[in-house]
C-alpha cells in the first residue's frame, strides 16, 4: 500500500487566478510584441496533461517549458537538480530526502512546496489516473512531507534509475491533482513559460513567466506553437522567416533545408526510434516464432534508405546514443533479412499463409513511408498487410486501448534503460500496450532496476536486449538523426537528444 503524507488546505484563489493570469499574459503580448518565437509543428496536441500525454506534439509543448520535475536531464544525458536543489540518500539506498528550491511559484501565483510534489507522485501512481508514467515511480512506497521545503521518498528496494525517472514526473499544483479535464486544456506549472491560449486548428501561445526563479530567464516574451499540417508550408515558412523553429523535422525536409539561406539545421542522434509494434494477444502475433519471422522479413537498411533518406542506423532495443548500454545490432541473427528462413519459421509454427493483418499508422510522413516499405517486405513472406491511416486522436486512443494488430510509430527513449524497458516490456507495464508478458524478461527487469553496480546492470540489460530484439513485441526499426531547423534570427537554441525544447528558456531573437 502506498503511503502519502500530504496535507494542506486548498488555496481557493488558485483556480480563479488562472483565468486572470491568462488575460494578463495576452495583454502583455499585445503591448510588447517585441520577442515572439514562432514554432511550427504538424498538428495540434491531443492534450496537455503532463501525466497523461503520450504524443510528441504534446510532450514538446509542456515538458521543460510549462512544467518541471524534481530533477532534469542535461544535454549530455546526465541528471541535474531541477525543482529539488539537492538530495541525500540513506545508507540502504531506500530513502531519498529532497530539499526544494525556495521562492518557487506556480503560474497561477500560488506557492510551490513539498505537498505539490507528493500529490504529483501520488497522482501518477494512482490507477484511476491511468498514467503512462506510472512504471517510472512504481518502486516508491511512501512520500512524506517533512516541511514545506523538504520531503522524503521511500522505495521498496534500491532503484538505480530513480533520479532519472523523476525528471519526467512534472509537478502540478496539489489542488488540481484530481482535475483531469482542466489540466488537459489549461496546464499550470512552475516552468519558464506559462500557458496563455489554445486556438484550435491554429496555435498554442505560451508567455514568459515573469516570476520564474532563475533571473533573466526566459528571454522571450512569447512562444507561439503553430499547427501547420503541410510540410512544404512549414518549410517555406521558415525560409521566409514566418516561422523561427521547426522541431523534429522529417529527413527529407532536413535534407532540403540544409541548403536554405538563413536556416541552420541542428542534428543529434535521436534517443527516439521508429518501430513496428505487435499485439501479442492477437493470433498469430502471440507466437514468438511469428514475431521472429517478421523480423527476418524486414530489411532495416532499405527502410532507412527508402523512407528516411539514409538518415539513421538500424535500431536495436537501445539507442546508440546510450553508448554505455546499447549492443551492436550485428549481434542479432534476425536482423539479416532472410525470406526463406522466415517462411520456414512460419511453416514450423503451423501458420498457414497468406496471413492477413493490419498496421495502424502514426499520421506522420516518415511513419507513412516506413509502413509502405514494411507492407512490401512482409508480403514476400506471405503476410498481407492493410494500412490504417487515422488522425492523431484516433491513433492515440487505439494505441492506448491496444486496438491494433500492429502499428508503425515512433517511441521516445530515456537516459536509463529501466525507464524505457520496464514501462514497455514488463508484464502490466504502464505503456505495455502490446500485452506482452514473459517471465524471464520480468525477472531481469526487476533485477536490473534494483542493482546498483553498473557492471551488474549492464549484464542484465545485455540479456534483455538479446531476447527482445528478435522475439519481443517490438521490431525496432531505426534510430534517425533528430533534426530541428532554426532560423538565423534565433540565438541560444540547443537541440537535445530527448527531443524536448528545454533550451527555449535561453533563446533570444535578433533582427
């Protein structure tokens, strides 16, 4: 049973102040239209609640801009203080005591304290929330508020990834923890930018949080995220200066913009990857031999060359950006395309061909292109695939409900293997939409998060990668280059392998 010691009377001014501040923010922009950064993305987010969102367009809008965690991830993927200024760890590794930064306020004007941290962790753990982040904090058995600036977090066993995991748990006001509808539409955090307005099919506006704790940050008065479905329109817009930043652009656009005057394309190895996900409750995908055969039918380099314009490397279960952890994909026998072998595997598994399956496709150009290549490759082994193209809201809902045979999408990576593996592949994991369950994998993942010696953890996660690569519920396809187009009028932007826009607080505009 989780223990939460978190008592504070409700600040009745908090809810009404949100509207007032939004209006003040809008008025501020009108009177001082000097420093607005125009960002263009392909579609409107599916929601803005930091504990519920899964789509990239939602994450890049709210994480590290509107919201912050106790810790944060640096550009080199190391962990640094966030809302917590420091912490200590008990000798047995089971209790972390966090000291919080002082004089931090939420965007609605109310004070931030340890009660909000406790409520946020409890909210993510609560089954009623249904948070995809729940596995990140599942080892936490108690959160005790010691005083307004101090709290202790108790674990059921040592948890090597705890500090990294907490970077992704946004802190929301305790009084709004049960208000799921409001936070999806009107986020309230402690970050450098506060929510201003959401114009459907047009844009979301974030404005400078004047009371942000770091002096001089942010430099911008407003960040306006424009929803621009057509890639060509976004490309023309940044060339002309209508848009200042295009995050996460596809390989074709990146290639074209590299030769465009007044535009710089920043790139880094992406921690996110493209994938073919498989629902292990739907025959014949419930058979590991069939999943191995599908892997043997895939030509990852052809996918990279044909759909990603050569920008990327074949993907194993961990990104090569995690140099300490990732194995070389040449170690995986199923990564060598072999149609004859795949057909034999299907025959030995008692599978009659043709097999008819469908692929749910993320509404993004690279995913559509990848799905078409996969469709052709699988047909060589007698697997006939129908491509299902839906808008982002439907895609996310079908994904959450495990309403698919297979899907092609992109998935975010994490600095520590546990953050990705446990939620994705552990039985009952918070993003295990594949309904995958394997006793050996469960044992390894439980062991890996409790070990504290790096070499011991490496040994465990090597075993995990080797097993998942060929018979897991995901055919990892490619780690591409994460690319962001930046207009020359923008100074101070730094691309992060996490894909987040944390560096916007350091951005300024020049003429």
